C-alpha cells in the first residue's frame, strides 16, 4: 500500500468524519480497512469483544492490540486469551518498556496511588503511542455517552499527538446498543461485568459500582481522575 503522508492522513480524517457520522459501525470499519489496509488495527481493553467481533466480520485476521499494563485483573487477561482462541483476529499483546518491578524501583512502590496520571502515562499512554508506530489508523471502543469528555468524539478524527487517524465506530452507540449486540451475536464479555464492574481498568484503580450509579465512578475512585489519557 502507498505510504500516506501525515498531511494526507489528517485531511482524510477531517473529510471522513462528517461523511461517516451517521454510518453504521460496520460501514465505518469497512471504510477504514479499505483506506488503510494492514496499517489499520483495533485496540481493545478486553472489557468485551464487541469491537473485535465487528472488525473480524469485515477483515478476518485483523490486528487487535491489547496493552498489558501489568496490573490487569486475571479476568481481563482471560478474556484476551478467549478472544485470541475463539475469534478470527490476531491479538497483539504489548507491554510498557519497564516492568512493574522496574517502575517500583525507579518511582517507588504503588505509583498508581501517589501519581495515577504518571502511572497511566508509563503503562498505557506511551505504550499505545509506541504500538501505533506501525499503523496509520486505529479503532477504539470509545462511546460518547461514557464521559463528558467524549461527547463530541468524532467517528473518524485526527489525533494530533500521535499523528494518526482515530476511528471510533461505536461512538454513537448507547449501552443498550452494546448489550443488544452482545446478546444477538453471543459476544465474549469480561466476567467482571457481572460482578458490579461496569467499567474495567487496572485492578488497583478500579472499584465495584453499586447498581444505578455512574458506570465509571469506580475508576480512580476518590482521585478526581476520569481518564487514563489515551483519549485526551
């Protein structure tokens, strides 16, 4: 595939966003695969396999990038393994440049409790930036209704920091849309969802949420932090 310059990528994103705003999620992924080919991947936190399933129906064998922070719940790692074993995708597991032990030695133990922003930068944000070096575009499972910061997220946008096209096929989906898709297609779901964890991150920074409360209130509880930085 012809190499696309950064300026061309930016222009492509800015044109495609409005054009695809009302398109079904499958059509958005079809556009991304047709436009970027093997230089397009899907990222997944393994909260569920909805986005991976959608992408696999369009492009079997597509890369699904999973960031192993070293702090994941066993259920999350198990969901990743199940996706890799049962779906026609290529799960690519990537880790931070330094291990949790090395991070503890360099920054002190339990950095997540003292400086969660730095911990997320080291274990999520920078590793994703590194992981995307081989791609022109990537798909996320971001949905607008999840947080106020995501309300204006385009279905296709430009990430200036990464210099990549960011595709959010599920941006307009509601929680009900997700649940209907899971039921209709018997999609793999992280079992923690059934144990009062509606939003799943690293185990030190994720708490159970009582039914009826904001789904993301269990993330970085008590810190005022609402995003890891990947989507900011």
